[in-house]
């Protein structure tokens, strides 16, 4: 608010309020000298310099103070009035003319003028009642003075008077003779010089008082300093306070959500695929089949389904599907896209993997494993729910992907409105194009930085130990930030390395910076899988230990260093022997290049290969072998037969499997009762195809219903799906863990009944995590088995295999174990072995292949050794080992394998 000079020189605001009462008192004293002058007392806390200045001010005369702090009449004003003052004639000497000198009249006139200017500018309402009263009284006084003093009077000079006060005529005559003009001129000059000197004093004293006032006011700056203010809060009722807190929390969440959405949008726009969005959509609309080629990290997996949804492909109740070769990828990508779309998983964005599905009627974008899409063909041959399907990571050539490609080739002829997108890395893109009649290829450039490759000078005997050493070499020698990605072959190796790294870091605590260890593999719970995507803490380095899933299926930000063991674990099927085993094999050059590329996503990277360059150039195959050429096709053939595809030999596979492999699959299905003698699907085969399990497990479930032990076999089958990490092997409590595990062992029923006992005890505990901890068992594995069992139970009830009443086995407890073992044998008779005459090895009954019982089995080292056994799987490491072994009787093998074995095989 602006200020102006008020009466008596006082500073006033435009509102008319006074600023400083002490200034008013001083002004009144200067204008009216008759008033008693107030004593100025200086505060004890004022500095000496301030004291000096104030003492100097106190010596100012009343007239000086009036000029300084009242209305200051400048030299120009005095010059204008000078002639008037000295040229007026004395016309009146009455006493009232002596009440105020001429200068005071001028001051009064100036005050009235200022008041009038203020009234003219702001109106009469701008004055307070007190000011109005004083204004009127001053105007009246000035009017009276001006009326009585039209000509200024002056006192008779003393030179004319005698001591008695009478006029001396001689003196008067003498005075009259004087040159009054010269005298008047002299008096004018003296008066002018005096005014100049006093004006200079005024300027000096004005500056002096201003400095003094500023110094004094600094002592009270805290009054205006906001930082010294005391904060007060109103007394708000508890319910209103809670409502206010909720409102504040909601506003904070809204702000956070806006920031999150802004960050997501920026990330989406930064992906290489974004600049090709419109062109991609035009190509999809133009062609029925489109091959999209882009490197990992280009955004094709997460963004392409969203582009299609935004373009309207999710309207009219249709869905956009996207297959993934692995369960981990399907779940993690669905979670990411749901976050970007702004929904929860299971609503607009869902996923479907074996034994786990989160989708609803609202789902428009659905991620699934390729195997689950094959199973959808069973109930919906035309995939009427989908408008477009994306086969992602098609270059991996999984068994289910190859089957899907063949199925889609037939579907496209029946549904011209259907759109198929084959998404692949740069590997063999032309082969996909040729398979779909020269379909167009759409290239999406990736953002790839140069990667420096390092090889070992000599072959490493133990790549696991070499990988651990290399991690610490990088962590301790590379001062720059950047995370490490290690490629190993499987869960056991990953857990071993993670444990070793953690123990070593604990011993070196304080000597090296923090290391965040993040394993990733298919059986890892989703909440732990998400850790690999979390930002690395400051002053720490993240070490991700992964299977080949991180080659192309997952994009992990921040990776600068890659350690490649050079191996991969794959299923290998020998059609001659009819045996399938999980083996560790050298990876392909294409896979090695993909792994190295993970180091060049955020900047220049380094890849450390735990093998020599000679091995890379000479020992590694150029491309990975398609799974359809190296696996048992029994389950695939059953699904294809269920879909009505009976001419397997002439089915349009991208890579045709050998005839011998197809024949072996047909023979086993016939032995299991899924096919009749004419090669037609039986009722048993149709029911077997309804289970998302291997045909042998589904046959055991069907047999368990006839043997009245369905619930028990369901428990075993559910746990066989994921038992690799069931047992916790604690180094600190090794003996306690060993004894706890041994308490569940069943020598009668082997590993299968051991699993059943663990399940029963787990159920008795109320599915307690603490019980798992006390018995050194993984709670997450048993929880997953519980989920799998629930889904299998629903299928069994739908097929009429399981009643809702009491278990049949509860009525005959003495025969439960035998009936369960017979049901398992009904499905696994083809995977049986006999003890060799020497008693130290086993030989498979069908192909006479030498095998051993795995050291983890309850039957390993049994005395006396079991003569006949069946096994769940073969694992090839240094030797061929049988895992999950169960004793059987020869008559059971003869009963259930009568269409598989020769009689001499059972002798």
C-alpha cells in the first residue's frame, strides 16, 4: 500500500491510518513550541554510534525540528514568499496579529493544501472522523488569519523609542532619513543566506535521522520475519480430522499417480517401437500375417498389444492375445502392461499359464504360454474370442510354438478377418516369412550399444566356480556403476551360486560395496521374480543370475556386464531308445550373441564368456535345435488327435519331426489306452487330453479313480510338478535338516509316497508356514502344489472322477499305499527298470539302457536294493540318473503294460 505525507509531516497510508504516534508527538512539539518538549531516551541496547546520532538530534532547535520533521519548506518556497514578507506595509499592530509568525502561517496554509489535495484525490471518505474535524478547524483558522493579515504587520523598531517607551522624534527623523532601500537589501541578503544554511542543515539532519531510524528498526525485524512466527493449528474434531487426513492422503496418491503415469508415458515414448506405431498399425490392417522383427528391448512385446487395443482391435467382445514361451515372461509382461494401462492384472490385462490364470470378462489383452493357447484350441477350434494373435519370441522354436504355427496356417483360411503377428528376434525371420507364403517383414531397429567380448585363455573345468570368481572380479575392479547378468543352466546352479555369493559378501562386509543378488528361474514365486526389475540401490551393484529366459523373454534395465557360461539345459529325446532326458548342452552361436547383446542396452557393455574363442567358432552350433526335433511328442500327438488332426505325417510342420518319433508317440498312446487298434482316439484318450499334464500323469489320475485313491494321487501329481526346490538344505543345521527329511521317507512306496506323507502332514498342520520352516521344507513350493491340486480337482470333478464325499481310502487304510502305487504304475509302466545281476545299477526294461538311482532319492543305497522300479524322469549329468523312483511289482507291469512289453521283457 502506498504512503503519502500527512499533516505535521507524518507518514500516512492511503487508508488514513497513522503509522507512528511518536513521530506525531515530535511534530506537534515542533509546530507549537509552547508545548512541553518530550525527553528522548535512548535504549540501553542501542549502539554507541546510534547514541551519538540521537544526542545530536536532541540538540536541534524547535524551528529546525519543525523544518526537518514537519512540512519542509524548501528554498524555492521561501524565495517565492520573500518579496511578500519584506514589502508589506504595517497596517495593524493589534495583539492577535502576533499569535503566529508569518512562517507558521505559511506552514498552516501548506497543511490545509495537502489535506485538500488528498480529499480531491481520494474523496472526503478517505479521512477519519478525527482528521475531518482537524481539517475543518485548520481551514477555519487559516481563513481567519488570512482575513486579519491581508498585509503583514511588524513591530515598531526599538530605535524610535526612548527608555520610557515614548517616541523619540529626533531618532525618528534620523531613521526616516536613512536609505531604507539599502537597509532592506541588506536584511534580505542576510535572511537569504540564513535560509540556505538552515536548508543544508535540514538535509544533513534528515539523512542522519533516517540512518538512526533504520538502525533502531533492525532490532525489531523479528516481528516481520516469517521464520520466527509461531504456527498454530485449530482444534478440529476427531472425525473431521480423520476425513481431512484421508483427503490429504488421497491428494498425495493422486499426485504420485500423476507422476507415475507421466513417467510411464515418457518411457513408452522412448522405446524404439514408438516412432513406428502408425506404420505398424497400417501394416497390420493391410496384411493378414505380419512378421515383426525387433531386438529385445525395442518394446514390441509390451507396446504392440497396446497399440492394437488403442486401434480398436479389442472392441465387440474380442481379445488381443500374445503368447510367450515361458511362464515367467507371461506373468511379468502382463503385470508390466497392466501397470501401463492403469489397471490390475486380471481386469483389462490378464494372463494364463499352466495351473494359474488371471483373466475376466473385462480382459482385452491376454498374455499366455504357447502351451495354454494350444489347449484353447481344444474348446475353441476357430479362436472366435480373438481378433488378433501375437506369437512372441517365435525364434525360440518351442514345441508348442511350432504346433501353433501349423494350426494357425489352417485357421487363417477359415477366418479372413483374423490377424496373425509373428514377433521374432533377428534369427531366421525369413524362414517364418517363407512358411506363411512370403508374409511381409516389418523391422523395428533396437537401441544397441557396442559390447566388448572377452574369452578365457584356457577352457574352464568348472564354469560355475569361474562365474562366481568373475562376478567378484568385475565387482571389485570396475568402479563405474552397472549391473551384472549371469547365464547358468538351471535352478540348482542358480541357487548354489546365489548362496555362495551371499556368504562371500557377508565375510567381506565393509570391504566391498553392497551386492544385490537376484535369481530368476521358472519356479521362482512371482513376488521374488519382480526383484530383478527394481532399481538398484545407490552405491550397490545388482547381480542377476538367470537361465536362458533372460536372453530374449525379459528385458532388465541397468545391465552392463554379462557372464555367459556357454551352456543350456534342454530336453533330449532318443527315438531309438524311447528315452527322454534333461541334459546340459553347449548353447548356439545365436544364443551366445543374444546373451552378449544384453550388455549393450543402456550403454557400452562387456561380455565375459567362460569358454575360448575356438570353442565359439568351432563347437557351438549356429542356431538352436527346434524343440520338435529333440523331444518326446506323445503329449503333442494326443492334443492334435483331439483337435481332429489324424494325418500327422502330412501335417504342415515348419520342421517335420522324424517319422520314428511320431510312431513312438502313437505306440505309447496306444499302450496307455488313449488310442484303439485303428489309431482312433478313445474315451480314455479324450479324458487324458483334458489334463494340462503329461499323458502318463493323466493316465495315473484316471486309474486312481478306479482304484478309489484319486485324492492321494492328486496330491502326488501336484507335487511332482515342482519338487526340485522342495527340500531346504541348511549348511548351518545340516544334521537337523537331514533328520527332518528322513522322518518322511517311505521305503515301501519310495519317493512318491514320501511326497504323499509330506502333503498329509502339511495339511494336518493347517498348511502352516511355521511347520514348513521347522521341517526344512519350502513353503512356497507346497503352496504352489496346493494351487495345482485345486485346479486338477476341478477337472476331475468335471469328468466325474472325484466325489465330494469322504475319501475311499479312509475306509481301507491298510491298502492305501498299494492302491496308490498301482495307480502310479498304470501311467509310468513305460519308464521302468530292473536291478542288474551285479546289484549296483539298473537297466530299463524297454531299451536295456543302464541307469542309476539319483542320490536324492529315498531308495538310493537301500538295503536290500529294490528289484523293480518306475521313475518320473531321467536326468543326464555325469551319468544317467532316475529321479522320483517307486518300487513296483512285476504283475502290475504286466497288467498295465500288456500292450507295451514283450513277455520276455518281464522275465
